[in-house]
C-alpha cells in the first residue's frame, strides 16, 4: 500500500484541474500519463507508423482490469458499453425468465431486459433486492453503487440469496470500480465502463464471465472475437476465442492506449488507499451538510453524496468553479483521488450562502 506522502505526490504529478472537480460519477479526470498516451496514439495514425503497440494496450488493459477485479484475464471481455454487455446477457435468457432489478437503476443495466418483451422483469427498492430473490428468479441485475444517489447495494446478502435460490447475478460496477474493492469472482457476470472512477477515456467497458461463459452466446462477435483474429477477417469466424475474448467488440484503440495508463495509476495507488481517501472526503461532506441543516440520501460507505432539493444550484456552483451534477433534483457530489479536504470545505462554504 502506498504511504500518504507517495499517494499525494503521485496524484499531484498526474492531475492539474482548473476547477474544484467533484463530478467523477459523470466523468473521471484524465491523468497526465493518459493524455500523453492518447497524443502518442494519435501521432501513430497521423504519421502512418505501425499500430502494433495499440493492440498491446488492449491486452494490457484487460490484464490490469482483471487484477483489479480479482479474476484471470481469460474471464474478461473488452467491449464498448455496459448496455451492449447487458444485451448479450439478456439474449441468453429463455422466454418467460424472471429478472430481478432495482428501482431507478441505471438504464444500461435495465433496458436490454425490457426490450426483449418476453421476460418477466420485476423491480423492487434497492434495499429489498436481496430479500426479494425467490424460487424461479433466473437473474438478479443491479448496480453496485447507484448512479443517481450513490447508495451501495448489499452485495454479500444479494450473493447469498441468489445462491440459495439458484439465481445468477449480474453486477454493474461502473460507479464503483476504481474506489470500491471489487471481487468479480463472487458474481456470475459483472460489467464496468472505464471513463468514471477508472479514469480512462470514453469508449471501453469490461465484462467478466464465468470460466464456462455462463451460457452466453457471442451474438456481437466479429473478427476480434476469433481465436486467431488476423486469420479471421473474411467469412464466418472458424473458431471463436477460447477465452472471454469471444465477447470482445472491435476495440477503440486510442481509448485503450490511454486506459492502460489510467489503470496503471489505479494499481500504483492501490484501490484500498483510494477507497479510504474517497470515503473520508464523502463523510466530511456529509458531516458538513448536517451542520448546514441538509440531509443527504442515506448512502453509508459511498464516495457519492446526493442531497435532495439542491440540484438546482448546480449552474451557480459551476459558475463559481465547482463542478457537481444535478440528478433528479438532487445535488450529486462524487469524491475521488484528486479531491482534497479543501475541495469539500469550499463546496460547503458555497452551499451555506
């Protein structure tokens, strides 16, 4: 684990925000090393040089994400969006299968199940999702941390309930991977985008699957999903990859060139250290809100704090150089490794006015 001094020096070397940026739940800031890698990738294309290194970046990113989530790289697929991954999972279910979801979860986790038209999608409050698993539930699909307000699902309880009733589990870690320790092996399927807490560019999303692929069919497979991609550019793929790479989508090479460096930084800092840093700032904000007479949405242990009734103040805060989000009328502040106690105090000062 990094010392506090090393943590701070690494962060200072990588980030120079021009605002008080408290909006990682929308987009994470890009580290300096990532920006440099993106510039180099663009030059490769502009100058007509070989792109071999960009394909190496895809595999390095896959391996780094696997380490961060505790599974072998052979169980990680590299795609473009959570919605696409959800769609593959939804397509694998038999007609009439019951899918249990949380109320007002993020659309990418939900919509592919609804558009099937022949699945029984049951929705319950997040706090009741574990107790709502029942015989006949085929799949439980939920975000680890809710986008709208930062509430963290009781994943251990959900896992046990699903196991007791023979249901499979699908967890979206988009609002958690990077600050919340992830054990992807504890669930049948997980997904995560890369452009929030993992600090990468847009255009990449990972899917983890069981060793036996969990009954998924690689419906979106193209040449990159082949065991020998460069020998599979024409005609049907003769042999799909023997790993989760069979679920890959054509890679956004520039994105992975940058993402590789972002994931390296997360690994250097350590997720446990990032978790402690982020949640301490969120707790400081919650305590300050209480002093101002505001009650945030209860989300203990989350790096995201959502305050009902204050969302309309987002434009004025932005004018003052403080970036937050307005989500369903709530002011949403998301604290990450580049934030400081001074950022928290400045936001509280602005809200007191």
